[in-house]
């Protein structure tokens, strides 16, 4: 029987099977065949070394076909070998690679649970292509060799109980991590601690469900000292404690998403407050246009950046002002002339749309950086807070509370008055925005950052501001520990929950729904007098079964139909370039 998978661009031959096998899924066929798979496990392209990995029962035979007359390397020890064309006598004209490092890992203690062979060859594209082609030509009686499907090495690891589903997901994150916090999160997830915790919760639900179902099965044959209501109440106490665990775990999973997907930041302020200049100083390049003309930013300019190990998406937005209020002058930090309001305060259609998008971006952001500025006036520097900016900042404070304030152009404050003016400006901000925190207000000067004559360790106080941002990130992404004597207080347990993915969180939320339904069913205190004693144990036990099933689906140990729904999605996200340790 010959099967062709067109989208994978390869074919392989399977032995004749019964008619019922024709109706099986590709995953079932792959799990039943005796094939050996191979693939390039290092990145494609020219490199010093390329790694080709094989897994399956034909690894030893393939080695002898490529390295005739050479003994198999000692397990888990590298050996230098010359690779030859298979099915040909060794000759200098049949050499594929004259200096390949070969490693052999016998089953079952390998990454896939099968025999694994690794060929570390020279990384020239021609050599890699020749070796891959030669593997496919190896003729192994009764054993089939084919190129691996995307994610198939990882799938075999899961099928052979070398990895659980949470570890599989974490592997994908390890390979895609670009920041230090992402690396820590993904590495933490490669252990099986999350799966162990989910299994422990599932076992706890199975135990309490067993108590209820024993009452269902044997209540007519045996005498129980406890009534159904008392037993249900006892079980409910255990379920309430578990519910607290899962609720905290779910909240931490949301925080973990900030580490995994990045933190959204928005710069908010009046025209010419210095938002674009501040963005350029943060990212270290001219990412946004800076001009003496106010209002140069009309749309959201978004930049991805690593700030202290946190992946951030920093968005510069249009300046906020109301129609009829003139824009500030075109003075910049190098302009010492007094501010003169230009004639005309009309807000055009393009600017209106920019202001609308700025407010929308601010409300959707995880952290909002509100930028004020010190301007020149006839009697010296002055500080004003645009009412449109204040109103939007107040809404952001009410929305998520993660608002940081920056007073830019602090170089315009005379040195002898610096301390007093800073205190006065801080009090002014706190007066207009009572929800703000004094420790979230920072003073910067983009002019001093660029000044070559600066002698301070932190010119323009930009590093102080960035450290303040990092502290905000730490507060947003630290694990929540439930405030309860009944809940385990070991912080490391809750740090694990940051690694829960969105899929975990959604299933945990479904689990909570079933637990809430169970508690509602057995809520003795709310049962009316005429219904007292009528707790439906069967329905209550079914709620616990559904809750436990949600937990089993997280680790991939649920019912067969539930697991198949998950496996395809998870393994499609995996790639076979991972280089895993072999234990």
C-alpha cells in the first residue's frame, strides 16, 4: 500500500493492512508503523556544522550503510567517521563527508524513547543535501526510512512518555525566546512540575468524587454514618480549597502571558512634549521623527524592544489637545526663547483621527507613560498640564493603574531651584491625579542625554526612569500568592504557574466553572426547608468528573477524543530543530 502526503512532499511504503486501516488518521498510522524518521535538526543554510537526527529501529542499519566496515560508536560517545554512499563499496569517489562526528543513543533512554543516531556533518548546503539524500536510499529490509513530519520527533517523545504536553509546549517557547525573561519562563516550563501539579489536583478530584460515587453505588446495601448532605459538605470544603489554588494559578497564567508575548507600552502627552525624543533615547536610534514643528506624529509608531529582559512593544502616539486650544510653540530643548502661542487652534481631521488612536492605544496598553514637559515662559520656566492629557491619564489610572509619569525637558529648570521645582511639580501632578503614586513620577532631559559634555553617570536621568519601568514590570509579572492560611505559601510553587500557557488557562477556567457548579449543587446553607435533604449526588459527582477531565486535557492524559483535539495544534507549533539533552 502506497500513501502520499502531498503537503509534506514525500511518500513512504507501508505493509499491506486490513481495510479498516484505510480509515485511520495519519497520526494513528504513524504510531503503528515501524518507520525510522530523519531530519535536519540544525538551522538550514550555510554553517560550520549541520546536525542530522534519526530516530527509529533502523538507526543501526543506516549507520552501517553509511559507515561500512566501521564498528558502531560506543553509546553516548562521539566518534569521527567518513560517510559513504550507501549500497556502494567504500571508495574515495563515494565519500559524502570525510569528517563527520557520529553519536548513537540506544533506546529507551533517549529523547524520543527510540534508538537515536546523530550525524554532525560539515554545514555546507551541498554536503547536507547529499547526506539527507543518501539516508533515503538506504535499503533496510522490513524497516522503512522516511523524512520526518514537522514536530514528529517531539510527538514520538510524547507518545513514548519522554515528555508531557506541558513540556512539549515549553520546548517551542525555549526555541522562540528572545529576551531574558522569556528564557527563564520557558526553561522553567521544560521541567514536569506543572504537569505534576495538574495531576495532583486531578487525583484530588478523583478521590473526592470516589467518596460521592461510593455513596451512589452502595447506599442501599450498606449503612453510612454520614448523610449525603454531610458527606457533600465535607467534600465541598476540600473543593473550595482546590478552587483557591486554581484561581490563583489562572491569574498567574495571565501574568505569564505578559512575559511570553510582551508588555504593551504607550507614550501619551501633549504635542511637542518630547514623546518621540524620549522613544528615540529609549530604543537608542531615531525610530520616530523629531521636529521643531509640533504634531509630527499623527499615527501610532510601534517599536519592539528589550527593556531589562522584558519584551516590550513601545508605541509613540499623536499629541493630545482639544479643538480651539493652540498647539505649543515649535521650541525644542535647544530653543531658549519664550513660548508664543501660534495663531489658530483648529484640529484637522487627520489630527483628530491620530488623537483618537492615541487614546485607544493608551487604554489598551499594559503600561502608559504620560509625558509632561517644562516649557519656557517670559518669567522663566513653567509647568502646565494639558486638560486632555490629564483626563486620559485619569481614565488609564482607573483602567489598570499601571501609569508612569515623565516630566521631560528638566534641563530648563535652574540648578539652584531644581529640588524645590521638582517637589512643586510632583505635588501638582498628585493634586490633579490623586490615584497617581509619587514614586512613579520621573524627571528626564533628552537634551542632556545627547550632550557630549555631560559628566554624570546617568545623563538626563534616563536610566533612573528605565529602572522605574523595570520595577513596574516586576510588579506586573510576579506570581500572585493567595492570602489564605489554607493555601501553600511556598513562592516557588506559584512561580511555576507563570509558565501556564493560554491553553492551560482556558482549561483551568473551564475547570473552575465545573467546581462552582458543584459547590452550587451542594450548597446546604442555601437549600430551602422543603428541598432539604435532596442534594443530587449524581449531578454533583458529574461536575467533579468534568472538572478532573479539564485538568487531564492539559497534560494530554484525558479521554482519547479530547487528546486528539489538542495534539494536532500543539505539535504543529513544534519544530524539529531542537537539540535536547539525552538522559
